[in-house]
C-alpha cells in the first residue's frame, strides 16, 4: 500500500530558519566534519520556526489492508524526541513514522532510537556482527563496504519502479551508490554548505546585472570594489573546516566531476587525491585566495560569522557561506527593505580550466534509509519495509518539512509556501530545485583525512604550501583510513 494523502497545512506565521550548521559558533575544531555540522544545524536551530502543533502530521489516505505482512519490523534511527523539539527534519521524520504506524496496526515497529553520536557506533557494531536491524539509516561512508559484504539490500530496481520515482532527486543518491547500484533512499533533510550571497545593487554599480559566471570576471570586479575600499567577497576559515565544506567541496567538482568523489567514498582504487583534476582544483583554490584580492585578507583568521558581518555592514559586496548564514543574514536585514531587496544568491562561478563545470551546490544528505539484505527472504516483510522507507522519503515527508520549515528532501515536492517568506523560498529553490546537488566532502570518510586536508588548506591559501604537496599528504591519510 502507498500512503499518498497530501498534508493539510495552514501556515500563517512568517518563519526564518536559524540554522547554525557547518558554520555554527560551536564549530571551532577542525575535527568537525560537514555531516556533523549539518547535524549541529538541525539540533541548535529554528528559534523562529512555527511550533510543531500548528501543522498536522502527514496522514495516510487508505487502510493498511493491502499489505500482506503482519508482524514486527526492527527499525533503528537517531531521531529522538528531544532532537525533534528543535529539528525540522526529525520532527517530519517522527511524524511520518507515527502516521505509517497508525495506517498499519497489524505491523509493530520496534524502534531503537539513539542519539546521533551513539547511533554511529552502535550501527557499526551491529554491521560487524552481521546483526543489522530490518530497516536503518545508512551512512554514505559505509555504503561500499557494507554492500560488498552483502549486508544491505540493493534498492536499484525498487527505486526505478517506485511510484514516486519521477519526483526523486537522483543526484542525492551519490553517497549511497556502489558499482552503479543504489543501496539507500536519502533520508531526513539536508542543507547547502555553499551559497554566494551578494548585494545586487553593488554589483550593478560594478557593471554586472547578476553575479559573475566566472572567477575571471569576479577578479575583474574586485578592482572596482577595492577602489571603493571594500572587499569583493567575505569569507571566514578560522575553524579550518569552512574552506573544505563551504568552498572546495563544491568548487572541486568543477574539475573532477561527480564520479570522482563517488569513487573516493567507495575506496575502489579508481580515484586518488593526487589525481590531476583534484590537484588542479587545489591549485585554483590557492590562486583565488592567495594570489588575488577577491577575498578579505584576514579570511584564515576570522570565522564565517565574522565574515558575514562584513557583508551585513556593507564592507563586502558578497559573502560565501552556508544556508545557516543566509538565514541569519536575512533575519538581520529583514527590516531593511532596501538591503533585503538587494540580497540575491548565486552558485560558485566557473573556475579557470574547469572541465566539469555545472551549476552546483553541495548538500548535506549524509544518511539514507536502507534495508537489511536478509529481509529479502520474506517477500511480504520486504514489501512492508519498502513501503515504509518510500513513505519516509516520499511526498508526505517532503511536503511536511517544506511547508513547515522550508527544508528540502529526496523527493522534490510542491508544498504550501504561505508560511514562508520570499527569501526562504529563494533558498529552497537554490538548494533543492534549480541547481545540481553534490555531496559535501567531509560528510564522508574518516576524521584523519580531513584533519590533514583542512589545516593544509589554510597553509595552501596562505601560500605556505603547494597543491601537489597537500594532495600527497591527504592521499597518504586516505590510504591509511582505507587500511583500517
């Protein structure tokens, strides 16, 4: 049976997301990965969100009699009730779970719900013991190994035949792909870590009707802005992870394409941090930050919170950060009709010599709903598990988090926008509709890899090291990670 009833939503309150994700003031350690930062965003945010009771939970439209299975499903995830109090994704996830349970009274969901940090440890322990639950959240970094071990069900045909397939954002499946097959449906919600926020009036004065399409044009524009005594683009990398999460892990795809990082995640030997395309991305990152006057000179000394203040105060014509920065800036400027009217967003411009350029933004979907391969032995139970994960990643979830929180999902849904303001809608379209979504580098792999690359990026953009040396050091850490 498929649950298809549209959400009954009636939002009338203005809502601004207060995401403090990858750029949270708490994110002061280079050990914080992009995935953990996105989780931080969900856990600390949305002080301006509409209370949960103001929106009805997703409701099924028919009875559960069409499902033949009558029994138990063991389900492990990390959407705790405490987390859902301040987390739009978890609120939607838990609400959809409750709706599915209500529609299927003959099926018992045995939910093992852990805090995010505990979940990572426990699910890995269960995988090592070949004791995974029937349905669980699969982390992208585990996809290839667990698929190779036969622990997770191949969902390729399930996804292709799903009644929701036409609405799926297939780009978000990259982290859950191994050897061309899909093993999970991207779950919960993500947010972009890379968005260019600019003052359209200032760029008009510089001779641009919209934000430049190439970095060469940005460099040309910087001559004008520097003459005005202002920075062209504000950026903050004091925490070290920002250059990775908010710049390189979007910029890099312009040179490598998306398959490169898929192979890096898989650890299949078909990609290396020393590949010419990635080294080229590092070289051009160094050039933009170390050799031009595009960015504020103190970018490695200030946080992204500091840098966005440069933009808010008018000391910079643009700013690069994440969705949480955009929401903060919009909230700060909302009463300034002129400035909020001039605030626009754009993707990173095309880099010099980029051969795989597309209009891309990175998005933090680090988990997907997967099914234990052993469930395939019971067809009725398998059908029930498939129904569950399709519902939790389908239209009902997407409409709920979109209408209530302005968040996006794997399913690209039309939703009631009456409770969202225009800048929230702009960010939604930017993140989930208009541009290609790519994975955030440091949402995957091990901390040791990023503890090498991230401080190395500070040295690179300060001119203290070169691209080849940093690529070699990162590859060494990556090889050690794979050997663990």
